C-alpha cells in the first residue's frame, strides 16, 4: 500500500500543476478568441477548475467505480463551501454582491436538492445521469448568454483582474502556439494525474476495506478542489472576492450536474444509507449556511470563516467515525 500512497500523492501533484496550467491557458486562449472578460472570469474559469473532477468522474465511471466519482463531486462541493470559502474569509473578509450571485446560489441549491431527491433510493441510473448532464449544459449555456448580454463595469473589472493574474503567472509563455501547448500540457497532466489518483485510491480503499465513496469524499475531493482554492486566493489578493465566490458556486453547479451526470450516465451509482444521510444533508447545510452568512451582511467575516472551517472539520470527523463504525 506504500506504493499506492506514493502514486496517490504524485497524482494529486500532477492535478494541481496541470490544473494551474489548464486554467491559465484557457484564459489566454479565450482572450485571443475575444470572449467577453466577464465570461472568462465566471463561466469559463468555473468549468476549467472542475476539469480534475470531470476527469476523475469519467475514469471512475469507466472502471465501474462511479461511487468514487459521486463522492468526489459531493465532497468537492462541501470542501468548496467549508474549506475554500472558510480559508478565504479567515484570511480576509469576503465582500459579496448578493444580487449578482442570487441566481447562481439558487441554481446550486436547486441542484443539491434535486440530487438528494434522485438519489434517495440509494441509486442513480443512467437516465438520471443524462438528466443531470442536460440540466448542467443548459445552465452554463444560459449563464454564458446572460453574461454576454449583461456585462456591468464592475464585472468587467473583476474578470480583468483575475485574467491579468492568471496570465502573468506564466508570463514566459507568449503567443498563440505557446498557449495551445500550455493548454495541452495542462490537460495531459490533469488526465495522467487523475488516472493515478483513481487507480491508487481504489486500491487503497480495497486494502483498507473502506468504500470508494469515502475516499472520494475526503482525499480525492480535497485534491481535485485545489484549483478552486488557487483561483480563490488569486481573486482575494486582487480584491475581487465576488469572482472567487462566483467561481466556487459555479464549480459546485458543475459538480452536481456535469460531473455526477457524466459518472452516472457511464455506470449506475449505488451508495449506502448512512453515507447518504450524512453527506447530502451536510452539503445542503453548507449551502444554506454560506447563503445565510452572505445575505445577512453581504460578506463573510473572518469569524464566519472560522465557523465554516470548524464545521468542515466536524464533518470530516463524523465521516471518519461512520467509516470506523462500519456504517458507510
């Protein structure tokens, strides 16, 4: 199992580096295609940062381990709201334009409730996976169209700041061919790292007698959420925290629809009742808690960031307790 742990670490490292290059190259290519900055800063970055989760979902589905993909997606949603927003707020108060993100919040919460209802019988069929995929594609197409039609000066400024940071991070890469090569290199690293991650995680789960769902909810979820964390810290440094929150919410919508939908459409998903009754309500609780924090003061304070981090730590302890008790 030592080798599998080493391969797991290598896979995570490749995903982190590949995700960084992939997001940066995506932004550079989008700029060359003259896409609106606000689209680059919201829809595109949200989709790009969920590439690791999508790759894990596809590979897990093909290996018949869709539980790993679902655990990864649900765990990433919880990680995004508990760990990433918590870290951001703990470092610096996160100012948020509630009106601009109201639709995104509603879509995320709606996706979480729909997934809970669909999986209430402890399964997700291929048809339900296709439904989630269709809803995800429809949402991002509409979001893309809406952003193109309603571009405010503030949104343009936010997207421009993030774009500048992402491009200058790899300023030694210039020109269209360099961007294309960086995009391909990032994609290769993400795919290769995801394959190592999935294969080693499955073997570790089998060796420890732990369901692959639990591995997906913890180690794999945190690892594949690191691109969102990098983007969040970048946005916070540039004083564009709205964009960081928007990226987290958009990534969660992608996880709940595109990622889980892809895995279920390849291979039906099954899960245990205790795992479902902990993870799905926990995900919905983090959604409601974060919305409550934001809507009350139009920001997440440092104290509230500490609350989110504490809740995430409590969730992990509960998950470990269920696993040790053999209830997962």
